[in-house]
C-alpha cells in the first residue's frame, strides 16, 4: 500500500500514523522493529540536521534495507526549508516532504509550497504548515511560550485550497520538545479547523503532549503525529547508563547494544496510542 492510502485509511478509521525521527542506525532499527512487531505503517522522519548527519542517500538505502524486514516504512524530510535540498531528497527517493514555510508571510508560504509540490506532484506526499509550532526537539524548563501563533481557520482554508497539499501541520498551542509543564491545547480551534477542511492534519510536537490530548487530537482529524524528543531522551539516558556501567569498554557494539531496545519500547508505547482504531 502507498503512504497516501495509509493516510486516507487513518482518516476514515480515526487513527494516526506516527512519524519517528532518527539519525543513527540503531535508532532506526528500534523504530522499524516496533512497526513490524505491531504490524503498522510508520513514517521515519529526518530533519535537515538529521539527514545531513546521516546522508540523504544513506537514509534512503537504510529504508530500502528495512523494507525487507517490514514493507510499510516511509521516509519524510521533516521541516524542509531549502528548495535545493528538498529537490535532492526527492531525487534520491524520499517518500514524503514536509515543507515548513510557517515563518514566511502567507503569500510567500503558498508560493514556495506550490513550487515544492510541483517538483513531484502526485508521486510523493506533501505536507505544508500554517501557524508556528515553537520550541525545538530538546528538553526545556518551564512552560512553552505564548499562543500568539495559533493557526487561523481562514488562513488554513486559503492555504490548502491554493496549494493542494496532501497534509497540513497546524498549531493549537503544541510546541516541539518536552517541557516540565504540559502545553495547553486549544481544542475549540482544532474543532473549527476540522469542520472547515477535509484533509488530514499533522500534529508536531507530539512528545510533550498527554495521552488524553493525543487521543482528542486524533478524534479531531489528526492523521499523523510527530515524535522526536521523547526518543532522543531515552536514547541519551540509555547511552549514559551504558557508558557509566562499562567504564573500561570502548567497543561500540557493546556500549550501544541496548539502545535499539529502548527505542523499540518507546516507539511501541506511542504506537499503542496512535493506532488504537486501526482495523489492520
Ligand atoms: Zn515539527
């Protein structure tokens, strides 16, 4: 099945695909093992930084190898901003592009999003973004910043009808990263958005959001939830634990042997929430 068909099925049945970001092989193995174990399609995300560290071609080659283990593995360039870099990702075989023009004035965001879609219209999946999702995929103290960048329904409708994106990321107070206090999501706004548009919505910043709020978002049209920081957190904790317990060890495959397992467990935990209504 193609990615777009999985997304349509998710919208009809009321569940969401997880996007799990990675930049190393052991992280990727953990994610793919969880997908295979639960028998659900997943999206592997690489931001510009993650894909530059790993290599665009390397990411595609790894996806291809992993598809021999489980076929429904898709690769997305997360928060792509540079049109030349996006072109490269499409040329080497990414399944999906998220163009993030959310910081641009609306007209410029529309114009650039259209340019990106024209690079491979109908061949791969395109996600646009309206409304700024703040923060970064890091750990933060305290509360996320103000809600001034919430997605306006009118703007979203205009953006979607003019660009014809397949998916759209929005902001209802969700932010990237994990905060010591949960963000306060504006579900009234999400309901208004859902009533006004008929395409699948994407929730960024899935790491710092409670299970209950994730379920509520999926009920309101979210078909893709992005998770990065929570995976980074368990990755780091496991490496620290392993290095501390093996002070005289320098063999990577010994020091990193348990990393895949913690990524597997965390991914599985998220899958259990996101795919609850998946009929298989
Ligand atoms: Zn994001």
